[in-house]
C-alpha cells in the first residue's frame, strides 16, 4: 500500500516575518507544531527555516513496540523481537508515501529545499536497536519514545536569502488548506506567556562526583579499554509558564547551524546544536566531528590567541584525530571513497571555541540511508572510542539514562536525503521540568578540574538562556 499525497503550494513575500513570529501564530491554531531554523543565513544552500504542523502519519518506537499511524486513520502495532530490523521498518514506512504535484510548477519537485518527508528524532537510548549494546531504563530517568517521526500535512519553508515563504499542503483525500495557513500570516498578533524558574537547578552528580567519574575514565584509558570516553552529567530545573521563551533566548545568545523546537504535547525538545549527526545529500554522506573545546573570553583578541593555542593543544588534537578516524570507520561501513575534506578547522561559538572537521563518503547503492544512520549512531563525539566499549562504560557509570541527550533530531525526505543535528546544547521539557545535559571527552591525560569546567562551559549558553527567558 502506498499513500499518494497531493501537494498544493503557494509562494508569498516574507520580508516582514520571522520563523519565530510565524511559529507563535501557527501553534495557537495547530498544536504539536515543530520549528527548524538555521542561523547560517549567509550561505545560500542553508538559508531555509521550516515550520511543520498537522501530523497525518507517524512512526513511534516506545516500550519495545513499534506503532505506525497512517493518513487513512488506520494504525499498526508490532512488538519488537530479536528478529525485528527497526531501521528497515523506518525505511519501509518512509517508502509508503508518494507525492503527486497538483499546483507545483514545472520542476517543482526539484526544489532545493525539503518540502516533504519524515521529521522527528531518535534518542540516544535507541542505539540498542542498532548495536548489540544493553541500555536500561535507570531510576530517575525521563521516559519519552526512543524514536518518533511524523509526516506533516503542512510545511512552511522560509527562504531568508530571498525573503520568500513557500506554504505547502500535502493532502490525502482532503481539500488544500493553504489559504487558511496564509491567513494566519496576516494575523497581526499572537499569544505570548511568561516563563519563570522555580527553585534552584539540581544535578544528578555533584562536582566532586563528576571528578571521580573522570578518574574512572582515565583508568579505563590507561588500561587500554578505550582511547576516549564521554561521560556526562544531567541538570534539571523546575519552571512555570512557556518554555518557548527559553528557546527564543537560546537562539539569540547561541546562534547555531541547528536551531529546533519540537512540540509533542506532553513533552518538548528544543535546542541550538553546533554539530550535525549525519547529512546525506544525493547519496553523499557527511559527518562533522567536533572535538576540542576552549572557553571564550568575550574579548576577540584573546579569543584569537586561544584559538591558536587550541589548534596546538596536544590533548585536544589527539582527541580530535581519534574521532575523525572513528567517523571514517563509521562511514566506510556503508560508503566508498571516504575522505577527510576539511581537517581541524577552528570555529567560534557563543561560549566556546571548537575544532571541527568534515568527513565524507559516497553511499553504496545497496545501502539505505537508515542503514547509514544506524551504523554511524550515536556520534563518536558523544560516546568515545572504540564506540562499543565506550557505550558499555557509559551504561555502567552514568546514573540516569541519557534519553534524548546525544541522540539526533531533524528530517529525512522520501528520497533518502537526511539531515540531523546531535541533541547537545538541548533541553527536554516534561512535567514542568527542564532537563539539560553536558559531557566531556575524557582521555588518559585528562585533568579532572578542567573536564568539570568543560561541562559548565558547554552549559553556559543554556544557563544564560534560562535567566534571559524570565525577562521576555
């Protein structure tokens, strides 16, 4: 069975709107809408933001069960057994949808942006479906689906480069609602609410406990169990009001290539991630390892000096080389002509300076995109190397399940093009609590005080966003 979706669309001028203002208007009318932005507007191929609403189909993996909902209102529930290939099930779900152009002009299917596909996420805990590694639900963990993707009837694509917006309606036996979406653009006002923190943030590890974790990781590195191990600590903050204000503050102080706000009703995931999990475009797969971190001072001259120092830092560079090698190995499982296109490039973010590389490979013809995803998940920068042993040690030592942290969020179109961010610098909101987490890449030469400080440096933008959100 395939579901033919008739696509209607309209192009409008978008010089007076922002993705945030459009999202605030859309969410009042259509709950459970999602927003994807990029702050990299100066690059023509990365100048789109997306708002999606009206989910018409979905696939969810939760409690060892796969639930698929279809546009005709039917659903299918299957228990996951040792024989279940979860990646194949997701791949086949995406293949059920076919788009037929109705009002698209000639060449409409060649839009250079995403206008249909699966939008959603896979949590770190989903790795147990891809690798032979045990992941348990630990005490005080946050329960959300391990994997959730939806097909949306309406997608709004805003081109910041040309100040245009495309309004899409993908209809299954229904009338187009493009005009209704356009009317929302013309609404002058939208509802906004306050945000307030309640009490102090709590961590699942005290500072001294985290330093003990660093010492444990160093022992494993010295013994040769792993070259590197990423151990993290989680914080949670109770709040009242609208957490969208935290997203607004975060995107303002920590502009990143990936900005996202996914509303699922009883929980929300939002953040500003600097790092791609995986990009697949026209059969070419890319991983951009980020490893090596210095804290910014706020003084441009001092930061330039720090960047030079970072580029020469032996510990940070050895960590980076290791993760570039891991990315090459991961891509070579389903790819040919794997190469490092850019190597150890210094990049500046709001609170930190990172070393970044770009590793690419051509996907093998008999490999699906989901197979590439599974074989590169999670990112080595969130686990360590060798990855399998590192994940076993994470399971052993981290006090709470990672849940969303270190997973991936984004979209995959029906042709297999894929672009997901790693869920770092990211909040999970559930039951009036915000969860946020950060880790450090621990090696034999790690200094416990420095690694503890690195977790605080990475959380700097998130903590600042929580403060600013109360003033919006």
